[in-house]
C-alpha cells in the first residue's frame, strides 16, 4: 500500500480553504472517495468529534444497517452535500465568553 502524501492538499468543502487531506478514504465507497478528495483532515477530525454526540444521543449501533445509514446521512448534511436538518443532540457547545460572565 502506498504511503500517504503529507503534502497532499484539498480544497476543503467544509472549511472552505486549501488544507492537508486525509491519508486514505474513510469508507470503501463513493462517499469515502468524495471525503478523501474534498474534505481536509482538520474538518474530518471535527466530524469525528461531532459524530460521537450523535452516537451517544441516539444510541446509534454502527454495526447495523440503520445506524450506518443514519450516520452517513448526518455526515452528508454536515458537509453540505445533502439538504436537510441535522438531528439534534443533547450537547450544546459552550458560549465563547462563558468564563467572563461567571463573576459573583
């Protein structure tokens, strides 16, 4: 198997800039190839963090066809490849200035 090219850059469709890409496609299908060609490693790492919230909130079984289809649909929506609303997760990101307003 050929080694990944550390200098390989992609025009990231999520972060909208040229960034280092993944070492290999994350899935052995068309979507995996598209992610390899058009999603940066930085954006993929963000997706992996986001996907944990879906898995935990919806108790997604990734070994089932339904669980895999659910997660791939969320990925396509997250990347902007498919219209639709992301499923809601129980977690919400902290506000940027939350530490500053915690005065007594």
